[in-house]
């Protein structure tokens, strides 16, 4: 029996990067978390400890900071593409790179009704994301968002599901539907208007969630994905992960009170987790786009 080295990669995880771009008294803030992973001819370092082909993870970290100074960061997709291409083209032993970037949003603080020039407040848990994979002369871009928490207080039902002796959940034709959206969409090959596409995808996701009368969270997931693909031709597929943030009606009858869908208990866990992919049937092959990325 032979024992061999399988697939492997290494890199620097969660490099925290904040840049301030100054336009006179007006400052523009960029807050990113960047992770790099490299692949290539790395057998020697695993088997013998020969590091001749190992680009130190500290070097990868330093490159992130240097690139942020040498050129404006711009859109996170472009920044990740520049980093990935640098590692693949700059080191003979490195044949592939994956760069993950999360962007943390900040809002300008309003002072006397006007946005302040250089003071900000964190916009919440929502993050814009991208995962860029560079392999040889090819590149794949998977962008998305996570932590987009939404709720509708009606317009949602859940009934008609199988019942057995372990089923206690009551059927309902009027319930709260809440989730924290994680979405990742794969772009077709080429350069795109990343900012415009992100803004439009986010808008479509929100509008579809709000307006689609839901008979199940699965139905809502598909409707959201379908709406995105119909709105943005540069997207080949979208993957969605929707945890069901359960809101259970509180039984107020022991207190002689009725509860007409007004008082709820917001459960933390356990929760339902609904995940799925919506894609074009003629989409180009995904290639390395999802390689080593979590399914959702």
C-alpha cells in the first residue's frame, strides 16, 4: 500500500485591512477581511520540509497591505483578481490562488441632517463578499452577501406537510417569516460592473422576499434566485442559504388572553436551514469557481 499527498493549499487567513481615501476634508472608508490560499508544486515542503517553493504566509499578508497602498482598492472583485494574478504570475511554483474578501459596511454619521465628512457608524452584520480563483490563465469570480437579516410579519404560510407520531408543529396560513440571507452568485467569464451588479442583486433579493407570498421557505428561495437570474444576465448561477428564524406564537390562554398573531417568541435555536442552487440550464461550466468553497 502506497501513501501519497493529496490535494492541499495554504495561505493567510483573515487579514484585516482598513483604508482611508482622502478627498480634501471628505474621507472614504474601506474595511475588508482578506484571506489568501495558494496551490501548486508543494510536495517537497510536505514530504521533506524543503521550503524553496513556499511563499510565506507573512509575505501574502504584506502583499495585501502593499497592494492597498500602491493602487486604490476599488471594488473587492478587482482587488481580489489583482492579488490572485500576482501570486500565480509572480511565482513559478504557484499554479493557483484563491482570494476571499469580505467587505464590512460603514455609514456616515448624520450631523444636523447632513452626512459627516469623516465619522462613521457600523452598518450592522451584513457583509459583501467575493471569492476569486485564479488558475493558470483563467479566473473565476463568485460574489455575494451574508448576514442580510429580513422579516415579513405576514404573507407566509406553511401547511400540507406529512404528519407522523413525532409531528407536533401546527399548520398555519399566517406566520412571521424571517431569515438571514447568505447568497453567492457565480459570474460568467469576463469583467463586469461589480458594484452595479451587487446593488441590483441585493435589491432584487429584498424585493422578492417582501412581495412573494410564501407557502414555504424553499419556494421563497427559488423565487429569489430565479428573479436574480432574470434580472442579471452576467450571473450564471446563485446559491442561497436561508436559516429559518422561527417566531412561535405565545400561548396566552393561561392568562385569559387571546393572541391574534401579535405576541411571538423569537427562537434562537434549533432552526430550520434551507439551502439551494438556482442556475441557467445553458450556463458555462463552473470550472474551478467553487473549488474548496463551502457549498453555501
